[in-house]
C-alpha cells in the first residue's frame, strides 16, 4: 500500500472487520502497533469525534492523559486529496 503522509499523520493501513462472538474485530497493522508502542495483552482506547465521524485509537495508558484536557476538541484536518482517496478506497 502506498504510504500517504502529511505533516500531522499518515494512512498506516486499512483492514477488514471480522465478526467474532458478536463483536467486530480488526487486526491492527504492524506500523500502528510499533508507533503506539503496543504489545500482546495491551489495551487500546477509542475516541469518537461525532461531528466529523472519525475514531482515534490510542495506547490505553495514555487515555487518561488525553481525557485530562476535558471535553476540548481532538479534531484534525486532512487534505482534500487524502479525503477523496479514503472515500474511494475499497477496503
């Protein structure tokens, strides 16, 4: 997969969801595991941006640090080109 970079973030992988025991599961790409410092049995936390329909995944040990900032915005922007590429990707 082509790596798409910006000054703030880049697309690190796309994965399919699988139904397992009533939950949807996804494999976390190796690059994400490395960048987040994840290991077996670690926990991850998800932050949802309802307005922009984004989810952020973080190493759970940092979740309390992030939520300590209160209900402030974690919003970010992406280029129009990356937005179009993501919209038309058949993952």
